[in-house]
C-alpha cells in the first residue's frame, strides 16, 4: 500500500476496502497458524496514517464529494478499530485485554461475569445482531469494516461453542452490505440480511424470503422515488451519511442522521417528514409498508401477515426472520440451547421468539439503557447485560478457550 493523500469520499471508501482485503488475509493467516507478515502490519499502519492526515476542523474530517461540495464527519470507528488491530497484532492477546480494560471501565468484571454465566454450554444456535452488538457502531455502514481481533474472537466461538452461528442484520447482503464489511473465514457464519429476508448459508449459497410480484413492484416504485429524492442537491447528503440509501430485500433504508450528528436536528426531522409523506402518498391505506424510525435511519418494510393478536398486517421483524431460517436450515430452535444477542428494542423479538420455543434460551444484551435492559431481563431469566460490544466479543472469546 502506497501512502497517499485522502481528500475525497471515494478515496476514503477505496482505502477502507483495501484494509478489508488486508485484514481478511491476516485472519486467514492466523487460523492457518502462520506468522503474520510485517508487511501487512505496515500496510495497516500506513492506512491509519492516511486517515489521520485527512484535513480536519474541530475534530471532524472534511472530505470532498465532488469538485466543490464537502462533507464533515468523524472517523472514530475507522481509526479506533485500526488502532485496536495494530495493538492486538503487535502486543499479543493478553496485553490486548489490558488495552480493552483501559478503554472500557468495568471491562474485566463484565467479561468474567458473562463467561461464568455461560461457561460449559454447547449452544445449538448462536443468533446475534451485528452493529452495536458484536460490532461497534460506525458513522457510515460502508466503511464499518470488521476488525481482525473481532473476527478472530467471534470465529473461535462459532467454531468451538455453537453448532449454528447466525448474524442477522437489518443491512442488505451486499452493494454495500454485510458481506462487504465482514472478514470472517468462509463457512463460519450464516449471514442473514434484511432481517433475514435474504441470507447466505455457510456454503455460500444465497436464498430469499418469498415476496409477491405486486409487493416487489410497489417497493420498486418506492425505491425510484427515494433515488430521485436524494439525487437532488439539497438531499444528496442523506445518501452519504450513516446507512445511506440501502435497497434491501423486502425493505429499504434511508438515513436521516448519523452517530456523529452530522445533520442539524431540524433538518433531520424535516427530511424524516418528507420521507413519511412520500410513503403515505404511495400507500395511503397502509396496505404495503410499515415505517420504523430509529432516529438515525428510516426503515420502510413490506408488510407480512400477522397472527390474531397482531392483526392482519405487520412489519417483517427479526423473529419472522429466525422463523424463516429455522424452517430453511433446520436450526431446531425448539431444542436449544440458544444464545441470542442484541442491543436495541428491535432485537427483543428474537429473545421472545426463542423463548416461545424453548426455555433453554440465553441472552447477552448490549445496552446502557436501563429500561431496555429490564425488558431483556423480563423476557429471559438467563441473561447478562454489558455496556459495550467489545465486552460481549471478549466474553465469547473467553468461552471458546478451553482449559
């Protein structure tokens, strides 16, 4: 990797894609029990240096969108995870835990307590959300490249402690999606995207949840309108921050804010209202779509049939996704034990779904929100709450190391 100036958003994304290739190669080397090449470490150091040399103002980097327009944002995730990887590679795993302990107050206590609670369990299913759960949040999904240490820890657990390991995310599979930002070895995880409306099995084959022709036409119409909206100069930034504009299978996501707060609150709310009005115009009777607004992203989902309690139509959630995967892949969720991990209210339904089939359900929830933590505890008595994704990943790694 040659050191160069990073001035445009495209150059930034190209650089992050390069780090993905390097990191995936290093993970493969580690699991082949081969020494990591100094050249690869030097390349990651060069990448970090390039990110740190991007022009900045008041702690926010400035990148060109084209010859004139710029975007200001933070690169906390990108630089932070590169620094963790370099520390991990240069100092070894034991000292890396010391590094994480200094980074996160209460780290060791949370990891020890979690590992003690889950020790000795051979899980039938490990089902987890990605962002905010086993991966730290990033201001832009496209550059949220998985770190080396994270992949090593998760892969160990998947191989040693679970028969089936599923990462279920609201993001799409690709372009960009979870496959573009993950570096885990092949045949380790089942990647379930769009809340599991689409998935890639451990053998690499892609599968999709049935969507009717009429539903797809309606979603295509929505996607055309949203594409036209963000093509306007005043709204282009919403396709570039956070999740951007993502066309998923059976749903669409448009960002209205990112974790750095790049958009003024009044503008973000106004854009949210604009998108809601657009959906209302296309679906005045609310027959086709349901809207889920996280404060950062607006998720627009095709409806599915609900049960008698839920009514005739509902949005497709992750419990529907797990049910679909269970039937497709014979996960035998009802047999347990199942480990369910999440970090938001939209992940609670995964706990509910598993608990409805077996009491042999365990959960680790990542949150600082005590109300959300109480909801998770109320759903599953076999629970552990941690404050950071790094804590959960370290717990899983500790469980995978025998003896």
